[in-house]
């Protein structure tokens, strides 16, 4: 098992502090190469939109409650 370096995870602190609820949950599906990020739990999206860079933004009313990042392993590292 590879050693975990805390420096790799420190950028998440800034991302978490920017979320409206101070909450960040994520899950990565390696087979599909998709990263799911939720900013609210439970998150019940009422609608969503696809961005130009293959991400799906999920909304509950006017509030962003999550994102789905397609082709996640091909994205630039860092936040």
C-alpha cells in the first residue's frame, strides 16, 4: 500500500471552506472514470446542466448541490 502524503490533501481544505454548507462528500468510480462531488447531504437535484468541459452541475432549485466530473483521471491534479 502506498504511503499517504498529507500535502496531497491540503488543497481540499480551501475547497471545503468555499462550499455553502461547509460540507464536501466525494466518490470516485474507477471503472467509469467518474468523480461524484456533493456539497449537501442529502442532495436531491431538481435539475442539472452539462458544461463544455464534460462536467455535470446538479442543482436543487437555484442552489448547486453537486457535480459529476466525467473522465476524471484525465483532469489536471490540484484544486
